[in-house]
C-alpha cells in the first residue's frame, strides 16, 4: 500500500470554521485525480465527564448541520498552542461549570479520514464539582444534562447519541472502565 502523491493544492475557502481545499493527486497506479476535496478542521476534544457522585455530564444543543437538537458529550476545539488535555478541562469548565480531579486519555479518532484530517481526542474525567455557571460563547446555547451511568448506557444503546464520535467515545470509555 502506498500513499498518494500530492501534485497541487489550492484553497477554495479559508475561514475559522470552514476551510476547503482541492488537491490534484497521483495514485500509486499512475492515475491522476484532478479534483479531490478536503475539509480542514481544527483538532477537537470530547469528554466523558463523571461528577463526584458518579453521574455523566452531557450537553443539549441545536446542531444546524443536522437541523436537530441533540444530546452530546461536552466537546470543543483545541486552541493554538494548547494541549488536548488542557482544552478538555477548559471546555468542560466553560460549557458545564465543572472542574475535575482526574483526567485520562482514552482514544483519538478521525471524524472522516476520507475527506478531513483532523483528530478528535477523547478523555475520561472523574470527580467533577460544579464551581461556576457556564461561560458560553455568544453563539452557544447549551443546556447541561446529567445522567446516571445506567441512563447514559440506555441512551447510547437506544441510538439517541447521534454524533458518531460521541457514541464511539462512550463505548471506548465504558469499555475502559469495565461498564459494558
């Protein structure tokens, strides 16, 4: 198996949340792909966050791409120069008002490696204590949802976590913690 050879690359749009480029590629068999579109996103973090009393924090928010209000894990973007672990703690504090005693790396996943190259890091956090109100960005409207482990598992098994990376993160976390 060989990688494809990049012959040319041009940006179509470059914005903070939407960057699209078109690449010209040569495949190992010699064929040329004149237009291969790639979406560039920043690195993301997803958190499976347990409170002091062993409940799991979720967030409910509207997702315009799906045109749906969804229950998801707290998540966010890793800022430039920030370590994913730091971003996980920062995003949890901003979105939920909770801080955590313990954090552990679980996995990293690609959202769709065929058309985008960004990674999503997943962490399990434990010992969460609410210390402040949410500190949301002007474009965020997020409701915190707290579930028991059994409620969260049932929610997952009933296919109510529509965000694929969040469903994967929960399966990885439940497996790691012996909860499946």
